[in-house]
C-alpha cells in the first residue's frame, strides 16, 4: 500500500509518501487513519480532526468507510476550494 500526503498533512506527518504492507485489521480508510495516528505525534496532529482531511483511493475521492485492498494508493489532503 502506498500512502501519499499533501500540503499541511505532509508537513504535520513529516513525510510526503511511504509504502508498506496493509496492516492487519486495517480494512477501511477509518481504520487506516486510526492506525496512522498510533505512529506518532505528527500523525496524531494531522488526523486530529478527520473532517479536515480528504482522502482518495486509487485517485478517486472516497469516504472513510471505503474498503481497502492490498496495493491500494491512498492520498490524504486538505479540503480544496475552487475559484
């Protein structure tokens, strides 16, 4: 699984991207966020308010209930405004 972080999410986690095996029990985006929060203070800060983070899986916007599969690409980014 490849995780990509954009904008202030990247700044708070301290990394732009990382690749690892999908952890046991991480079957959806919500579980992934909880698992990431356990990785340290930067992750806890980045995901403190899930409403402030958007997610895409395999380049499609999804909700936190989206099921994950091995090999998925997951991107986290702040809300985007148009203009």
